[in-house]
């Protein structure tokens, strides 16, 4: 239910090249989300290990013993009416990483029914959008910088908060 950009490989060679970029952390990703609550810090990094919840799939959980490293950098963009608009730069790419990290510290994404975000917020899905991707083109070796505008449903919630 995340909107925005997605990288798709059309053949095995491209897939391997992109996979290596993800592994080496040379692909930059930036997400925008709306959090349920007012996060007090203007920016920060969350480093909490994540693994699947064996009793409740597809949920992921923070687990200091069995979890794999997960690092999320964030910057607050705006605070309004019990809601925070935030930009995320995940350093690692664990399943549900952003959702798990912020739910764990008490600020789930609006509309996120799996991790406890408010469902009465004017959006029919989790308020998470992949806004920017930067990667190396496997053929030309040039850096590609892509950006996707916020979808209407996401922007409508932001506008409603500003009213």
C-alpha cells in the first residue's frame, strides 16, 4: 500500500546490478510519511534490529537477539494537529522497516492497520510514499535521480491538516 517509485529489473543482468547497489547501499531512497503523533526531535536515526514475528505473519518485530540490523534516518518536515509529516532515508531495506521502527517508538504511520496507526485519518491505506530514488543506470553507469509527486489521497490529508 506504499505509493510512489519502484525499481523493476527487466532481465537477470540488470537485476544483479541493482541487487548489488542495494547490498552496497549505493541506492538512495527517500520516503515521505504521516505519523500518528508529534515526534519531538527534528531529526535522528533509529537503529533497531528487525525480524519476522513467528506468531503473526506478515508482521515484523524489533528483536534484539534474532533481528537483522535496520537503520532509518529521518527528518521532520512539519508538525500539525497530532500528526507529523516526515522524510525517511532507510539505510537498510528490511521488510516493513519504516513502519516497524516508528510504531515501536510510539509514532505509527497514519492508516497503518498492521502496526497501529489511526485509521480515521482520511486515507484508505498507510500514509507512506516513496518520493525519491537515486541509483546507477546499469547500462550507461550514469546516476539516475527520480522523483514522484505525492498522490491525491496523501496530499488531501496534508491539506486537511493545514485547514
